[in-house]
C-alpha cells in the first residue's frame, strides 16, 4: 500500500468502456491536484477490501460529475461494487514489475516461468494497460515464443485460474483451431460422446475474430452462462455440457488476453497453444482431440503450418499432462450452410434431427471427431461406427435436448428480420469460397453480437450457378448492418470464385 | 462514404481521453441500434467537411447525455469543431487497409514503401486504434525493421507532414538520442551557433519516456508553442529558435507514434532513426549532428549498440539527403545538477551566464557539440575555439535572451514548493549514479508535466559523502507526488552507488 492516498465519493459513470476500468475525475478535483494525476494515469482505487486499477479520464466540463466524486466506468464499478455513498481511496499503483519483462520480450529476449507468472499476475490485477497487453501479445506473435516459453506461459495461465476435478479417470474434451466458418461440430460431438456414456465437460469461447464461437451458437439454443455448480450438475446428470468458459473464470488470463487479441484481430501458435491447453487442463480434461482445419483461407494455411502448430501443441500437452490426438482436416471451404450464431445452430439441429436437408459435410466432420474421441476413450477400432449409430438412432439428439434442458431450457433458433440475396455476376461452376471474405461479410452483418445475423450459403463449391442466380443471403437484425455488409459484398472481388469449366 | 449513416446532435463530453477521440452514445440511441454500434466500435463522424474516427463508449446510465445526442471527448471535439447545434453523421468507417500490413509485420514479413505509406496514412486518419498502433510499434521494435524498411518508414513519415524551406544553402540542426538525465545542451548549442551567424531552426520534442524533453525545458524560459509563421520570424531575425515540433505538425506521424510509445515506455533503433530523421528533413535541415551518449544506464548501452544505431542513421540520412555527423559521448552519468524542466533550465542559464556555479560538464558537452556544428558549417579546425569564445564573450547569452524574447518573452525558472532531501546510508565515495533510477524518481515527482518537479543532484560521482549527508533533493509541486517519489527512492537499492574506497 502506498502511503499517500486520498478519498472521494464513488458514483457510477454509466459508461461501458469494453470491460476496461476507467475512472472519471474533475481536472480541478483536489485529489487530482494533490496526487498529480493526469489523463491516462493509472489510478488505484481501494474500496473496503476490494481494489481496482483504472485509467483516468479527466473531466474538463459538464456538470454531471461533482468535484468531490470519482465516477467509475461499468467495469470499474463492477470490480469494486461500492455501497451507497461509499468512499474510494485513490493512489498511485505500484509500478508493474511486468513492464520490464514485456519490454525484454519486445526486444527479443527469452522469458522464464517466473516472468510469465508476473506478467499474467499483473495483467489480471489490471496493473498493465491495454497498450502494454497489446505489446505483449504482439511480442509473442509469429515465431517469438519458443516451446519452453509456450509451456511456461501455459502454466502461468493455468495457475492463475481455478482447475476442475471430475473425480473420474477419463475426461474427454475437444477443440477446433477454427477459422472455418460454419464448422460447428462441438454440440454434435458432445451429444454423441455423452450419449456413449463418457464425460465431456465442454467449455467453449465466444468468437474471437470469427463471426461465431461455439458459445455464441450454443447460446441460441440454451443458456451457456452457467456457474461452476450449475455446470457440474449438468455434467453429472448428462455426461456433457456446452457452456461458456469465460463466465467460469477457469482461465481468466486467457480472457484478459483474448480481450486484446479480438480487436487486434491476430493471434499466433504460441498464444493459441497456451490458450487452448491452459483451458483444457483447467477444465479437468485428460484426453483431448484437436481439429486443425487446413486451407489457404483458413486460420492454418498449409500442412507445414499445421505441423508446426501440432508439434507445439504436443510439446505443451506433454508438459502439462494431457493426452492429445491431433486431427488435420480439410479447411478449404466453409462447413454447413449457415455462418453466424443462429444460422449455425439451425445446421446443428438439422444434423442432430436427421433432417433430410441437413448439411452432409457438417455431419461427416462431427462423426469423424466423435469417432476419434470414442477411440481415445477406449473404443479402439469401433469409434466411427458407434458414433454414427448414436446419431442415427436419435440417442445423440435426445442427449442434446436433455443437455439443453439441464443448462436452462432449449429454444429454437430464429431468423433475422432483414435479409438480402447476393447473386452471381456470371454463369459457371463455383470453384471456391473464400473463408475470410465470407466471414467478414457475416461479421459486418452483425455476427456474432447479433445472434440472428450472418450469411446463409445458397451455393457450394461444385454447384453450377446461372448469372443472377443466388449465391448467398445476408441476414441482419438492423437495416444499417445489412446495408453495410451488402456494400462490402458488392465492392469486393467476392467470396465466390465462379469459373466456366469446359 | 458509406451509404448508411445517421445524424445526431453533437455536444462536448468535456472528457480528456489523452488525445484519443472518443464518442459517447446512449445504449438505446436509435443510431446505435440502427447501425449496430457496440462498445469499442470505431465510428466515423462527419460534420460539415470535417470528419474524425472515434472509439465508441456506450453510455448506460446517468442523465447528462440526451438520447438524441452524441458527446465528443476533447480530442474528437477539437477535430470537428462543430458549431452550436451542429449535427454529426455517424457511420461505420472503411476497414483500414493498414490492418493487414500491420499483421504481416507482426508475423515478421518485410513491408514496402506503399505499405508504410498506408499505415501512416491510416494512423493519421485515426482509422487505426491505439491497440493497432501499439502492435505496429512493437512489431517494429528490436531488430524487426531492416535498413530499407527504416528508410521507407522515414519517407512515409516525412511525406505525411509539411516540409520547411529556409531559402538558404546551409541549415544546421542537432539531435541527442537521449536517455541521459539533465543533458540539456540544445539551448546553449542553438545560442552559440546562431550567435556565429548560422541558421539553426531547432524543433524539439517534449519528453517521451524521460523526465524532461528539450521543449519542456525551453518552455520554462519562453513560449515554445509557436506556429510556422512565428517560428519563421524568430529564425529570420535571430538565426535560431528552440520551439516545440509537435505544434508545427512537421511530422504528425511522429506525434501519433510517440503518443503510443510514451505510455509503452520503449522504442527501438528503427523507430528512433525514422522519427529523428523524418523530423530533421521536414524542418529543412541539411547538416545535422547527432549526439549518442553511451552508458550502461543510458538509452544506448554499449559501443556495439551505438555502432548499430549509427549505421542505421547514416543509411537513412544518405537516402533522404541529409549530411550527418555522429558524436558518441559519455553516457555513464547524469549531466548538470537538475533533472526536470525548471531544474534543467536553471543549469542552462548558469552556463549561458558564466555563473561560477555553472555545471562544468554541461558547458563542456554543449561546447563540443556547438564546435562540431560550426565545423559542419564550414569552420574547419576552429569550431571548438569559436564556440568557447562566443560563450565566454556573452554573445551566446545575449543571443539566447533575444531568441526567448522573439519567441514571446523570457521568464526565469521557479523552484518547486515541496522539497525533500535524500541522504546517504553510508559514508564513502560516490562511484556511480543510475540514470534510469534517478530519472524514474524525477518522473514520479511529477516531471515533466509539472515543470518545477524533478531531482537536484547534491553529490556527483567522485564526491566523498558522509553517512546522513545529502545525495539529492526531490522537488514536487504536490505533496502526493513528493511522497510517492520519496517512497520509491527509499525502497530501491538507490540510484547512488557509494563505496568505501581503500
């Protein structure tokens, strides 16, 4: 604790600053003056036993903020939860020890376990600014973390959160490295594997840089923001669940880094491996399958890149005691028809319900992964067959509905109010769909924050289309987003490649 | 322009967000709804012919913001300067083309001229967020920019601002790479060189990561925020000036990067070279001396590092047409007695006034650089001698006072109200002073934002001190800052190394 501190009455600013704590103080407030606080100073605020480090925005006008008060952004208010009329003690925070380690990493030095622990600790205590975290994420990108550093970062991230223990010998889990729009196998895989009698306590993330994360899609069909007690009840009765990991604070360090990676829109092998495996270890899994789709417009673009990521994942898994099976899959095109939370949920339900119109590729991919997981779980040689039986018999659908009910109640996906079709400029055969461009359009349309927004594919690679015939449909919840996505779709070379094959 | 846009009445939020444009809008505002804006969305605001891209903070409570209005932070308000009752058109900005180039650089790719131009252009148009810029700065740090990239970045930065033309064959300039507290030679060098009849239109920066920049120190003695017309008048009448470069927008790109580098507290050879030389070229200089102090606690820590930086500076200078002379100097200890704007100004004035108490090291360093500049200016062999004559005769003092008057009027430095001495824990001889620790204490005391804050050295390397005898004095304008700096000074191993020499 700092010796010099001053108190001000705390009040909510009622401003959402994207979960970054901000404190608003008057330029002529006596505490600002006495402490020498300035715009962008990081200020420690103590209230009772709680404290937070917030960025100062200096109020220079208006009359909403009394000079003897400090107003807190939503995130800062949440962190302190002050009672009515509560005072906050404001002081300069300790300089973060992590800053010099981040600087060392920026300059290309290797970091050791203790240094990663400090960085993660200071990040979680909000001692580091968003800029510091952006520098750290950048300095760890590309090839800049070696395997040992990746292991150290993974351990630091795991140690910073809770770890679950299921009291079972065998806990299965899966993860997909992503980048493939519509590739929403998880709810199907969990349903099949749980129907087979295994434990698969799946925690999923919301979208990081994509139009939908598994948690976003699952949330269309059932609540996903369960606490640990509720999650445990679901898994104990149903064998599996699909819940949002962020709410469980299993890996708060991962949440803190993802908060920065999301707007930066890049990540890297080291950060992916640390993020995925720290979460799997924390979730209590011991055998995990990882799907790596490879394609020129997927997140992993080449076999060489997949091999490099696999090697790193295997090294880290061995170090933290996870049995890993890596599955390299085709990442050349989107999966299913829908891209965006509700549209992907609709595809998932069609597969589980054995709808004749269900996307065959999504079904195939889910069965492959479920089969591999069943084999990891002991069913050597019979995995794929068992998986197909569980799906075809309706056992998986039944289990999925039971999981949804246990998570708080199933709900049917709805369709967006604003839709428009994008048509082919020429006749020919669809030879490719650019994953990134189609994902970008779905995001501009409002996905994932607007659950019903996204893109519905109306043609697939291999299909013959006529000039003026439909290629895809943009779904939006607001006319502004629809127009924006449509503008973008019209300007681009277009996500569809169409060739007149001879 | 985007086809979909909506208008709201603009009002000042009266919030200083450290020159980052922020727009505050109600969560239930119809434009937020229609456009799908969310916290941290980057929003384009057009007002008349002006526009700005601002970060959205969503107002969730309070009653200071009417739902049909958008409130602008100080920086956003400044950018648009809306008339009373003016409407702003709010829309999604174009996705910045620079984002993918920054990502490429993060992944270790080389960038070409056009890509640097795009990054600088998007940065100046505020299309890039602070996080994007932090990623760019980080990705360019360490050894990550090669010489050609540094040249390209320098050209991009120079092209983004104005360039001055003095209509003379010979325009001199100087720069110090810094990191050496108290090394405030510039006002003295400018006074001597101008007194010799040369043109030296010196633009200086405010502190980036140090307790004082030359502009901060000069501002204690005279106004430095001159516009180009005023600066030109000073140089045309006095031959030299010492003004703040940031206000001239000679290198707005440099200002934009420094805004991010300052809180990150790191820079790198490539960014230093691009920053310094783009500004020198823009200021119309053609012969420049660069002082690189080398010391284990200076910015440049070794001869090898100095050689690497020199090679890069020479390569860039040759490419942009500057004649460069690099002077490597002793960076092992602070220079003069004061550290902080007013304390350093006092040292400068003592040297110019030939005060018997003037710090000899500051005088020596200033004369060396002035002598080298006079030789660059044609006085081969007689530079140091001429420089000493101009200083000793009072010609330099006279010229300095005339420059101050021309810049708006000379003022005498004042002393801080709150001071405390830090004393020696043991008797012995001072063998070293850590530049970084002493600078850190001066910053915690309030420098450079508080002009009178800083550190006054009361003992120098080589001095014999008694236990309890004074080492340095902390100066602050507020009790809070004094206490904070004192706490820090007490906790550290201490900036002074004291050894009982046998």
